């Protein structure tokens, strides 16, 4: 690649180009465009590394793009950013709609910024690919945070699949880290499996709750409580305070039913009122203690490695499946075998063998 | 296959064989053995179809065998039994150890037999492949049922993986059905994912519970309660009766938190005392109503089709994975890519692409 770029630069010297231009104007036009693009990718990368937010935004747009011409650029951007990534803490934040995620992130983000940290806020919301409505939503939801020069707010990438959205979000994390963001907050709206995806790309998982909302069972059922490193009961103010304190005890009891975590971290239950900025610094203290603990006992590094492995395997396996079923011969035979199954003329295992023999 | 057998029979005519024997005694020995085996598979199959339990047992042993020479025989047995299968109801039974599964199955099985039904009891227990201890265990656990000529009790197939055990169990179901068993009870000891496997091969899922055992949360957490078509609280007798009735109300309340089932069936909570034979016929009534309902609304047929699809996909996908990772080139590259990941020199998605390019 650098070899190629040098050649183009050499060609672009005034005399060389004008000479070539007379011979083949189309080629020169192409080369000029190529150089412009190559330059802009290089510019983008150095912009990102120089902590320029406009460059960061544009670079993320390229990564999120499904256009063929952006794929190679995206690869190059990520490759150049990778050596500068991984120097952050990644915090996942989830909770049902109405729990006050935006207010919490606004309040929490402002505290971190007041301590001199650069904070990026990303969202994982596979459903936003349909409505496309969250862009404006996110910006207005956090109206104070968005004005902070040390904050970067980016709504969910769109995508057909959670896997696609997750990949783009993971790559966006790399870019944000390369741009010097030391705290990455990843919010999920809790649709489908998105919590699991966010849990698989963050170091700390924070579950926001309301007192008496009656969604305890849902949280347990869907395995979300099990993932939490901390449960924070929001809106613990005024008339709500007493109920919130009771809920805190309830959650503490429920948390004790789970086996100890691999991280050796006992999940903490906390109270806060995001809208009144109460309890926020206590949450940050707990999170800081968590990071001290897991960095000291090696779990932090271990978990990031495991997450890399998880996404590697996940990507491979989903592609193996999609490629297998995309084969027209498989499609045809699958139809035949499903019919035979419906007529009790074969077993699923026999049918599977016939299908696997196609490859 | 029939073509081949005919030739062998022809050769086995006294004169033909003695003639060949002089020329090539080894070949004749081989042919005689071949005929013996072919005969015994045919004999086995007709034994199974004639409801001979000894034949059924031997046929299942062939299916469970990992020996290469049994694979073709197993295929033939299943193929011949398939047209006679699928005429049963399949009931999954689960519950924690100590809940009284064996006592319940003994009591329930005897009721069904008294109504003239033939009952097969199978177990799915992937852990039994280690201890191999359940064979004697199962037989002694149900000491009355085992004496009934219309009962057939078969412990869990052994196997390295739950997938392997599940496959063998599903094939055993086919054989039992071909042997005229109209009710198949499949018990699982609730280790790991075995409930999900049993749920995926039965029409009705019965969850046995004790009052005040405190495993409600476990059941919810692991998604087992969600699978239940009926929750039966066992040991509802004597001093326990009051607590059992309270538990019944609790479970009813919990069940209402779940969305309606695709089957349109509202799960029922019942009490019983298996050891005292109390409440057993009420359970059978509920189960009978279930089958009337789902056979009338088409869900019964739909679910069996979906289960076939599930096992087909499951088999394909697990084989795709195992074959991919078994490739020595993949193994080598995987090691390389995992190292690159650990050193932050690549992303999981980039690494996955490199690995997928190997194929």
C-alpha cells in the first residue's frame, strides 16, 4: 500500500500528470480520485489519532457503511487505530425503557468529564435500523453532555442483524479508544439479545432498575441479573426513597443466590437519583474499585481475551451457517429433506447427513 | 440391498455353497456370516414390529453402539421402523434430584398400564456415560413397573455429548413406537442443557416440584418453568399438604407472568403424592385434555415438525463447526490468530475472515 501511494504521488507532480493527461485523461482522473481518497483515509486516521471529533465521526461512518468501496478503507482505518486502542474502560449500561438511562448517562458522564476524563457514549440498538430515529433522539436526550468537548455521543449503528450491529460497535470502540477516549459507555435498550452482545464487549455491566417496577422476574429469567456487576436503583428520591431502599435489600438477597463470579467480584447494589445528581460519585467509586480489583487479579485482561475469542468464534460460526444454507444445492435438498421429514420418511439425523454430503 | 440378499440366498443353496466351498472356503465363510447378520437384523426388525421386548432391547443396543459395523444395521433398523413410528404421545418429565421422579413415573406408569396402554420409560442423562451406574439404578428404582409386561424401561444412552445422547434417545423413541408403545415417558435428571433436549423431543413437558424447596428461582432462571405444560407438586401429603397448596398458588402466580404459549395451552399446576398414588389420575386427565386440545388446534403436528427441523439444523450446525475446527490448517491458523488477538494486532472479525478464507 505505501508503495502504491508513493507512485501516485510521483505521478501527481505537475509535469508527470500533464504529460499523462494528454495521453490518457481517464486514467489521470481515476488516479487523482484514488489519491484524494487515499489521502482522505490517511487524513482521517491522523485526525482520529489527533483526537479530532469530526474525523472520528467520519471514520465511524466509513466503518458503518455497507458500500463496497468503504470496506477496504474501513479495514485500513481499523488496522492503523488498533495499536492505539484498548487503553480504556468499557462500561455497559442497560435497563428497561423509562428507567432513566439517558439521564443517568448524562449525570455520570458529566462527573467523569469533571474529573478530566474523555467519555464516549455508544448505543447498541438493533431495532434502530428500522426507525433510524435514534440519532436526533440520542443527541437531545443528553443535551448537557453533548455540549462537552470531551464527550462524544454516537447512536447505534444500523444493521440487519445484531451480529452486524455488534461488529460495527466493537470497531467503533477501537476508533474511540484510538481517539483518546478513556471511558466508553455502551448503552443498550434491552431488546432481544442485545444485552448479551453488550455484555460481551464491555468490562463492567451496570443494570439500572426502578423500585417496585416488577421487572425483577424478567431480569432473572433473561439472565440479565446474572450478568450485572452492579445493580443501581434509579429515581431513589423523595417519596420513592423508602421503596428504593427496600428494593435494594431485595436485589441484594437475589444476587446472593447466584454462584460467585469468575471475576471474584461480588456485585453491589446501589441507589441513585440521576436527575438530582445524587449517588453518582458513589457509583463511580464502586466501578473504580471493580477495575482496581480485576486489573490486579488478572481478570480484566482474561475477560478481554475471552471476549475476542467469543467474537471470533461467533463470526466464524454464523458465517459457516449462512454460507452452507446459501448453497443452491443445499437449499434444494433441504426442501426435499424437510418434506421427507414431514412424511416420516427420514429422521433429522439421516436428513442432516444427506445435506452435509453435498459440500 | 434386497438385490444383494437374494444373491446370497441363492448361493447358500446346498449344492451352490459346497461347490464354492471347495473353490474358496474363505469367501463362503464370509457369505455365511453376512447372511447370518442380515438375517438377524431382519429378525430383529420383525421382532420389534411384533412387539418382542427382547428384540427391542437388542435393536436399541445396536443403535447405541459406536462400533462401525453397527452403523449400517442401525440405519436399516430405523428405516424399517419409521413407517410404524410417530403413533404415540411423548411426555417429558423433569425435576431436581429428590423430587421423586422415579416414584412418580412408577405410579403414573402403572395407572396408564391399568388403562391398557403400553408404556416405555427412557432417560436422558448425559452424566450417566461417566458413571454407567444408572442401569441397575433405573430398574430397581421402579421395581413394580419393571415387572409389568406392558412396560419397557431403558436407561440413558451413554455418549460424550448431549447431542449424541439426544440423537440416540430420539432414535430409541422411533423403535419403541414401532414396537407398539403408545406412551413414551422421557425422564431427565436436569443436568446442564438436558431439559432443553428433552423438551425438544416431547409433546408435553411436566415439571415436578416440591413445596418450599426454594428452587423456584433456579427454575425461572434456567428457563425450565417457561417450558412446562404442567407443574406438579409432589409429596403433597400429611404435614406437607398445606405448604404444597401454598406452593401451588405461588407457581400459578408465577406462570401468569409468562406470555401465552404458542400451543394456546395454559399450563396447569397440580398436587400429587406419588408414593400414596394420590392425584395421579387427575394429572393424567390434564395431560389427556392437553393432547385433545393440541391435536384439535394443529399444534401437536406443528410442534413435531418444528422439532424435526430443530434437530436437523442442530445436527448440521454442530457438524459444520466440528469439521471446520478439525481441519489442521484451521487449527494452525487459529492459534496464530488468537496470538495476534492477544497482542491487539487484529480484530476478531479480521481474524475470522482469515480463518474462513482457508476453506
